[in-house]
């Protein structure tokens, strides 16, 4: 039985981005032990994407036309929205490396300043009020991000077998929104984070080594987590506590940075034709930023904090070369990803039809988007000018939200709190093949490479990803071939 999935898109839904990069890289060898590196960069970019906005009719004045005095009897339909962004980013990344008798010290910094302009307009619509042109903006705001990081990394050889790795980073990050049109939610949020890491590596012999490490890392939410200003006309509000007068207290955000404490223990065995590495880890997160089982208008996941989560398991990687021309490479993992403490607020109607808001406890549920089991295998064949590769991947089942296999029981207790009943992405297996042949055709070409690639060889039908009720099917079997000419 064959299945085909198609998604109808308007021909006028396009993306157009332009983003040149400019870099000035310097390296100074001060002496045989000290080296200084410097990177200055500038990134300028602007672009837009036009996307379907026919759903805007389900909102009350989504384009803020009535609020701006336009004919209230005219409601645009079949709209095509243009979302525009203009970016300017520049910075400096210096680094110094010092070799000493028992190891190496690396220290450096990063300064980065990023400014952006965002606006949305109606690129096309039927039933537009008189006077509306493409210059009309139904949202406008300016974003900013300033980063200042300093770090030091020391690798110290304690003796011939034991080495110490120590690293510390001090990071200052600032987000801001300015000049927001219509609503005027202008704010700045900053944070200072200390991220330490320490580890020991022990070499038992030339073939076997082991290590243990601990790291604590803090990651701040995205600007969009604090406030999705582009959707203010649809009801999005800043995620901050309210003052007694109803204004926002921008010193008290409702979304928090996540902090990870990571303990790892591993070993590596390596010989001339084989290697095997095993890593055990336990990661405890406070306020992890996780997917909530919803997507925004661009299909990107909506995220939020969970009080405490755990990611713990085993990772392995290895290789084996049974013949001069053949190499086997593999890696995989078995990981438990679950909510240790935390919940989410849901809305539903009780038996009397009253709207109820309740905090749903998610303790012990699996975290959205994380399979417990994964495996990847590669077979490489390399004979003179001929190269062939077979790859295989297995991904275990996972869930599109944080409700785990409890979704059906939740729906029985709290009817209609979500509008779907299936949240499980089934396990899948997919295999691909690639082959190429190189030859020279002098004096015309220095190198000619012919290649063929077959993806999803067995034409398996599977969902590669899902968020909430949105499942994203992978491509069916497809073939790519071509010729590269080198001059």
C-alpha cells in the first residue's frame, strides 16, 4: 500500500534573504609558546518571507485596521503576509594560547552586538479597506542582543598518565525590545552567568583511557520567549509579572534561564583498526526550556520552563576496519529523558460547561521530542577512485508533547484541553546509499566526480518529527545524481 502526503501552498509564498559576512582574521606567533588570535566580524542582512494569512479572519482586527480608523466593514481575506527582518551584527573575538611545561592555557573573550528591525505588512488581500498599501505596518519593533563573554581553559598534565581539564566562563547577555509600535512594550532583560567545568583524564596505556567530568551551564531563554511582539495583535503579551497598577514588572520575567548540572564518566579503547568509546552521563536541569507541544505561525515550537528534568543514560561509539578498503562506523544511545518535577497549566470545561484553569502535574512523564533509543551505522568502501557508503539509522518512539502515554487519561479527566488524541511518534528505520567515482580528464578538467545518492532506500513511511498535533512526514524514496567538474 502506498501513501502520499501533499501540502498545498500558494505559489506566492516565498522566502528571500541576503546576509553577507565580513571577517578580519589575524594570528600572531609572539614566541614559540605564546600565540594570539583575533577575529573581527560584521554580518549585515535583510530579507522577508511571504506566507499565507487567510486564517487572520478568525481574529478580531488582526491587522489593526479598525484600531487605526479604517473602514470596519472591510475585513481582509485570503491575505498574504510579508514578515520582514533587517539584521546588523558585529563583534570581536580575541584569544591567547600559552604553552607551558605541564600543559596549555587558553584565555579569551567575545563581544557581540546584534540589532534588528522587524515588521509585518499585508502584501496582498481581498476586500482591503481603501488607503491600505504595502507600506502599512500592522506590527513594528526593534530587537537587540548584547553579549560579553570571558573564559579561561587550562589543560594540566599532573603526571605521565593523569591530566586535569579546568574551564570557567563568565557570560553577560542582554536582550531588549525598543520602539514597539501600537503597544509600546519596551524592555531590557539581562543576566550574568558563571559556567564552570572540570575533568580528569587517565591514560592506562596506549590503547585505553578513561575520564570523569562535571559541568554546570546556564542558558537563557530566547527573546521570543519573553515576548512574541510580532503576534501582539493576536493577543500575545509580555511574559513578566504584573505590578499592582496592571503594568509589567520587567525586572521579574515569568520565563527563567535553564541551568544544567552534568556529570559524565567514560572510557575509550583504541587500536590501529578498531575503537570503542562508552560514556555514562547524568544531567539534572533546573527550569529546562522544553517544547510545550504547540507551534507558532511559522511552525516553530513554542517553549517554556519545566521545574526540574533529568537526562541520563549511555552513549557509545565505535569503528572497525576489517579490510584495507572497508570501514564500519557506529554510534548509539539509550537515554531516559523525563520530568522530575513540574507541570503545565491547561484550560478545559467541566461537566457544567464552566471554563476551568488547572495546573497539570507532569511528574515522571517523558520529555517531548526525545527518543529513548537511537542507533546509527555506516559502512564505507573506498577503493582507489571509487567510494561507496551505506548508512542506516534507527530512532525509537517519542512523544510530540510532554503528556507521554497519559494523554488519553488526561482527556478523560479534562475534556478538550487539547484538540488531538494522538501524540506518539512511532519508531522508524531508514537507510541511504551514496556512491561516487573520481577521474581526471586532462587537459580539460582537473577532476571529474560522478555521484549517485538514494535516500530512504526501502521507501519507509514514517514521521520524522512532531509537535503537538502537527506531524511532519519524512520524504519517500528519492534519487539524486550528478557530475561535479573541477577546473
